[in-house]
C-alpha cells in the first residue's frame, strides 16, 4: 500500500506539472476528467491485493501519456484546443444578448446579474460586452460612465425577467402594461419574448436588453 501511494503521489505531481500552473477556476472539463480517472485508478488498486505494483505503474504511466499527448495537441493545434477546451463566447454584444450562446451555456438573468454585481456593476445598462471564457470565468467591457455606483443610492426596478413582466414593480413606478408596450414599440420590439431583460430607474428611465439571434 505504501509503495502504491508513493507511486500515486509521484504521478500526481507529474500530472499537475503537465497541466501547468492553473487554479481551480481555470480547470477545463478535460482537467477534471484527468483527476477523476487518476483517482479511480489509484483508489481501485490500493486496497486490492490482487493488483500488483507494476500493474498500477503501467496504468498510471498510460494515463500520464494520454494527458501528455492531449496537452501537446492543445499546444500545437488550434482546432484541437478549441475542441478539447472550448472557446470564449460573447454573451452580450453592444448591448444585445446573444440568444444562442446564452442558451448553450444554460444561463439565466439571475446569473448575469450576479456576475455583474461581483464586478461592481449594479446597472446592466453599463455593460457593453460580456464574455464567458473557456474556463467558465466572465469578462465584462463597460461603456464609459462615472464609477462607482452605489446600489442603495440608485434604485433599479426589474420590469421584464425571463420573458415575464414584473407587475409589482410596474405598480411601484406608477406604470402599467400599456406604457411598457408603447416603450417597447419605440424600440421596434413587438413581443416580450424578444426581451431578455428590462428595468427602470428614475435616473435614466427604461433600459432594455433584447435578444440578438444568430
């Protein structure tokens, strides 16, 4: 058991070196598979006396070789890198939501708002472009406005979220559905299903984040 654990430790270090200096948010799906299979090989062999040390060694060597070849392909081939690790997608482009990328990444308005807040943005109208990177992180490019905005001094009332009208917030701002329909019509929007998100604030009025279909 001691020998097997020692071999496992050495090979774990090798795999980490092959993957480079990445932190947890940077791990791609392939990296997670690497560690899961590695752990399975080691766990299944430690307590099984029928599995010899040389068999563990061959299994780990084979897996390390597969990882090395995969990492080499990613480094040498752009197509292989795109297929194995994915690529960055633009979720919001010039103030419009890319419907296809939003759905393929299974994101809703709640996640978009949370990411914006984490970046110190409390008004979605400030977002010019938003990207989801291949490692699952987010990058935001904003319009040039005065910063920072304090949420408590800048009340915002969501009006449309996930294709549904928030009647309570319409009442709070003394508006109704007829007003909303007229405002949408000014932006050549005929149906609420065309809107990913909309809100209202006293400072800048109605903000609409429409879908952009590919």
